C-alpha cells in the first residue's frame, strides 16, 4: 500500500465517523441505564479478575 493509498483510506475512515454534535444527539435519544455498581467499580473488578 502506497502512502497516498493509506492517506486516502485514512481520510475516508475519519470522514465516516460521526461528528461530536451527531454523537451528542444520538446519545440524547438513548434511555439511561441503571446499574448496581458504578462504572469505576465494574472496571476495578474486571482488572482485579485478571
């Protein structure tokens, strides 16, 4: 793969990603999820399990 091919592919990949505003709008439509443990506790438990 040439550098030009790589840069074109990278530019396309970046262009396909949603903008920050699009991501905010998408997240605003989602319902909140309530969990028994905090995110920090879940991450710590997963790390400790390894």
